[in-house]
C-alpha cells in the first residue's frame, strides 16, 4: 500500500470539502446546507465517472462530495430536526433529476459545425442516465435510512454522544448506498474483479470520510451554539 500524490490530494480534498461545508453552514445556515446538498449531489455523479488509483486499488471519485451530503443532513438532523433533514434529502434528489433531464435535452440538440464540446458532453452525460438511476435509488434509500438512524440513536442516547449517532448512522447508510449504487451502476460494465474492487474500496473510503467528518460536525454545532448565544445576548441589550 503506497502513499503518493493521489492519496495526499484525496485527504486534502476531504478537509477542504468539509471545511467549506462548515463555512457555508456558518454563513448561510440551513439554506447553505440545502444548497450544498443540491450542488454536491450533481457534482459527485459527474466525478464518479472517473476512476483513479488510491492505495494501490481502483476507486472512483465522487465519494468525498457524496460523503459531505450525509454530513450536511446530519447537521440538519442535529440542529433543525428530522423534517428539515428529510427536506434536504429530497432537494438532493430533485437536483439530480433536474440535471439528468436538462442534460439529455442538451445532447439531443444538433451541434453546429464549429462546435467542439458535444463529443465530450456525450461521453460524460451520455453515461449519466445509468449512473443517475443508480445514484437516485441508492441516494433515497441510504439517505432516508441515515436520517432515521441518526434520530434513532439520538433517542437511545438521550441526546448524548453526537459522535456515535453521526458515525453509526452514516457508516451503515454508506454500506447500503455502496451496495445498491455499485450493483446498478457498474455490474456488467467492469470485469468482476474490478467491480468488487470498486464496491469494497468505495465503502472503505466512505468509512474513512465518515470518521474524519466527526470533528467537523462538532465544530459546526459549536459555531451554531455560539451564534445562537450571541443572538440572545444582542436581543437582551
């Protein structure tokens, strides 16, 4: 197992993405998280088309951006409640659906003679329908489970141990997501040995991302409490 440029860039991207998620939440509150879910739901389904080598095995991109959608719904669950978290899930779903429909229309237009982008768009977005179907089904199942599990653990622990509900809900949900998504998206596309590599490494990498987002969710909650206290003090004066 080697650690090189891709691995360094991957870890850097995790911290940059989660840091930006906290920043967006700090500035725009729940609306920022809704926007982040919408944007990342689209971008991760484009990034997933690229395969890379991480730690000596074949993996796909998109896991980091997709992981931060779970991070966002967990913040929504923790601070704003189950209803708002579920709203975030549906915002991601409709964003992805809207992207798929609009980009298919873009591909149906006959390009001009001077056009250079259409062949590249066909390569990317021509594959999107299968990816999108896989992602949509996996997304709805896994994200809905994540919201349910987060609140189940919150109830069982009586609101204590944020790290537990954040990790337990996300790690199980990511397992569901990886199994459903990879089976629909990649079974028959890649040789079986590559398929199993992608499935197992996808889940393993998602586990790493889920673990690494723990301090960031504590930071987000801390900033929210600080902002809430400051607002209360301002109102008193």
